[in-house]
C-alpha cells in the first residue's frame, strides 16, 4: 500500500490504513459486497482510497462505494493481541 504513504490526495491529511468491508453500487443498480479489502480512509474528508489494481481485479471500475466500515477481522485481531 505504498501509494497511500503521501496522505489523502484531496486534502493531504493522514490516511488510516486498514482493511475495510465495503458495498459498491454498480451502473445497473446491483450491489456488490467486498470484505477485508486493504484501503486507506482519510481522517478528515472520510474518502476511502483503494488500490486501482484491486478495483480492476474485482471488476468494479464503474462501481461507486456506498458504504464502508473497518473490517471486523481487524477489530478481532486487535482484541486478541490486547488480551495477551
């Protein structure tokens, strides 16, 4: 995820690099759910940034992200590491 290192392309603020579960709405109105995708979320403008290669691989180039939340896999890993 080296392309996230420079911060948000829109405002320059820090990106929260994590894994996100997201819903994309396609041109035909269909929705596609994707889980545990590596992405960066701007802490200021709340824009989610995905690797363009990942978007292409998932066949979502014309999809619009309508919902994203940090993956519960990330939250569970944090809970397990904090319990040790």
